[in-house]
């Protein structure tokens, strides 16, 4: 079956999933960010009894609700695609991957659904304290939902807590807590959620500056800007910290992704981090003799420091990872990609021999085959790789997407600091140029988020599950035309939903907080 799958089917299936994921990520970060902002504002209402804070909180809640509804719709479609487009993947690891998704649906989603009703319709029906609790629990539910989704995603990047069962040809969970609280999952959660808070803060400041540009609701706008700027500055600084943690985690678990992100081919001790550079478009493979950069400026030893916490540490490049032979941290020598492919083929062959022996009732041969399988199972996925160059992600895409994310991350820290300064030391309501800057910073926050996910997902290619299952083997056997058709249906549907959401939001924003 695997041999008969058309490459175009794989490409179209990936494109459809990427389309759905990228549209979904338009809505999720704003939900997570606004949840905290409106919680802070209602807390101020609860503490002070000032009706101003109630009106302010209700305004941002309306925008939260509109965004939340559309985000749920795209998220449901995304989860269904695992079964429709990626059935081999679902079969192979469904026992593990399905657990966090099930918990997300049962716990987090129903938690959100319960308390969001109280939040919107319970203002005059429940006590102030219970309503405030419902608001925070709605946001907590959305955050817990993100936790379990990111646990599932982190497991694909760094599979732990499982054991391969040759009788069922499935990976089965043996340590739930290892899956739920792996260091990769924890760091990914905090980095993703904190970056969402940054977007929420940028959104609040930008929309508030629109009111200042229109010379209306000044008190509401200035108060919202102050909360958004403080919240955003804290979140952006914490995002920088978790970003450093993400880089370290990638270096330890996905060295090929790190090498692709840096356009880094030749490993060395005291490796420098590329601050500014342009890749050479003529560079095609690790061994073609072409220089990888047209020009670059490096920060000396910084890559080694970030990757290994040691400025003199050796960091392998793409060529080293493909050719092997360098010493690993445990003292062993790294296998070459060709050796891993051979061991992967041995694992696949041993699995076939084991199942055949079991079917024939030959326990002795089954035991021999099982021993070979156990020795080579860590390289199982490599057995499906036909060319070592398939193991290299798209270097230009990852290199530039990473720099877009980092540059914008630095910009947001500066942005929040400047807004805070102008809000407290100047009259921001009179600074129209800064108001326009704030308004146009909103799309930059979305671009940064999308760039981050491009690095996370494209950087781990060709793997659906690192070292265990390539994307090309994960796909369902479908007619290419059916995937193409649904791709364009989803493209139109999601675009219409996005336009509708923007239209409804603009209408509510124009009404203002006093409506």
C-alpha cells in the first residue's frame, strides 16, 4: 500500500492540514490573550465596584466570544483530519496521540462550554464573585485545552512514554506522565501560550488606539492600553525566556531542525549564531560543495551557548548529521543516515518475519525476529526513507521564518516599552503616529505566530513522528482529487468565516464599549 501512494497525495494532504492549522491559529492566540485581559478587567470591577471596568470587560468579552466561536469550528475540522487524511498515522500511534486529544475534549472543552455561558449571560443572575470565577475558568479552560493539544504535538516532535507492540503493529502508551509532562511539552506550552498573550496585548492596544484616532471613548482606550502594555511587556519578556528554552530543547532532541533553522552545514566547536545572512539559492544538498550563504554576520560562539549551554561545545551541522561519525554526549559515535536507514529496514523486515512466524506458530523464529526488531526499533521510521537528502527540512523556509519570528519578538518588547513610556510620561492620545503604529502592529503579531508554527512543523520534516514514522507513510490512501476538492472547499469556507468574523468584530468595535 505504501509503495502505491502518489507523492501528490502526500503533498495535497499536507497542504490541506497546513491550511486548516494556519487558519485555526489565527483564532486561538487571540482567544488565549483576550481571556487574560478580560479577566484582569473584571477583577478590577470586582475589587473597585466601578461600573467603568464592567463596561470595559464586557466590550473585550464580546470580541473574545466572536473569535472563540470561529476558532472552535476550525479546531474541530483539524482533529477530524487525523482520521480522514492521516489514517496510517492514527492507526500507528492512536493509542498515545488520542489520549491528550480525548482529555482536551472531555475536560477543557466542556469546562469552557459550561462557564462561557455564565460569563456572557450571568451578569445579573449570579453573584459578582461567581461571575468573576466563571470568567477566569473560561480562560483557564481555553489554556488547558491548549496544554493537551500541545502535549500531543510535542509528542510528535519528541516521542516518549511508549512501547511498540509487534502483535498489533501499534505504539502503546506505557507512561502517561512522561507523555503529559515531557520537558519538550512543558516548554512548548509556555512558549506558545505566552506568545498568544503577546498577540492579545497587541490586539487590545491596537484597537484601543483606533478609538483614540477616532477621538472617542478616550478613558476606555487609555485604560485598556495601560493594561495591555503592562501585560504585553511581561508576556513578551517571558516569551523570550521560553524561546531560549525551546532552542535548547530542539538542540537536544531535533538537531536537524536546529541545523536547518541556522542554515548550518558544517559542525564546529564554538559555533556562531547567524544574526544577519542571506542563503545561497544554489545550495541544494549537504555535499554539493556550494557555500550555504551569500553573506552572513555571526555572533561568535552563541549557537554553542544556546544549544549546549557551553560556548565551546560542538554543534553538528546538516552534513555531520547525514554523514555521522561525531561523538555524542553519551560518548557513543553518531550513526550516519545511511546506517540508520539500513537499521530501519532491518526493523521493518524483522517485524514482517515476527508476524509471519507468529502466524505459523513458530515461537522460536518469532523470538529471534523480535530480538532483531527490539535492537533496531529506534530507527524504524528510517526504513521508509529512500534518499538521505529527504532527511533535511526545507532550509530557506525554516531559516527565514525563524528570523521573522525572532525579529518581531524583539520588536514587540520595544513596542510595549515605548507604549508604556508614552502612556505614563506623555499624552498618547495626542500622538497619532504612535496610534497608527499600534494599529498596524496587530497583523505583525499574527505573522510572528504563523512563522513560529512554520518552524515547529516544517522543521521536523520529513517526520510525522520523529524517527518513527515519516509523513509519506502516515497518509491515508485516498483519491488525490478528493483531497484537492476538500482543500479548496476548506479554503473558501475558512476565508468566508474569517471575513465574517472580521466584519462582525469591526461592527462591534464601531459600537464601542458604551453600547
